[in-house]
């Protein structure tokens, strides 16, 4: 049986620690962080799957231009849950193939999907669902 000295155990422990730190650094470097658009798409998918629907009103359609020249198309809407009025906006730039914001009639009713435990988390339109009523606009939702 081979006996190890305390110094050899210290060297082995330090080597294991360095290997563990290198492995963690490699994993963090290789692990791709989701982009803001991917996070927003995942949020819409969760609301599509588990959200409740309530009536709302379309208030405004506007564009936001960032400092780097990136332009975002937004829809502003409001809805009421348990006597509390929520006013939210949704970035519909990524959904331009589904809905042209210029065709949306402001001031008309719509349907809003919201998260039951957190009603301020809501959406007006997603890839496979639209709260914009077809009478007031013509969203191009693919039928599945």
C-alpha cells in the first residue's frame, strides 16, 4: 500500500481545484446566453400555453428608436383584472410577418393573455395567437 505525505495531498487537492475551475470556466465560455429576443419569445410561448384571457383596449401604436438606430414597433393596450387597470406595451417588431401595426384600429377592443399569478405579465399577440380581433385588423396567424 502506498502512503501519501500531507504535501502530496495538498498538491493533489490544488490540482483538482485548478481542474474544477478550468472546467467551470470552459462551461461558462461555451454556454450561450439567450438573447433578449429569445427571452421574449420564450415569455410569449409560456403565456400562450398557460395564460388566461381577458378583454382589453388598444390605446396606441408607436415606434421607439434606440441610440444605435434600432427601431422597435410597439403596441400600447390596457385591461382590467379585479378592479385594477393595467396599461402595458408589447414590442411587435419580431412579429411583423404576422401583424402590420399600421392596420390596427386604435381604441377598439382586443383580447389580452396574462399570467394568473402576475397579471402585469401580459401579451397582445404571439406567433400562434392574436388578441387583435379580425374585424379590426387582419393578423396573418398560420392555422395549425
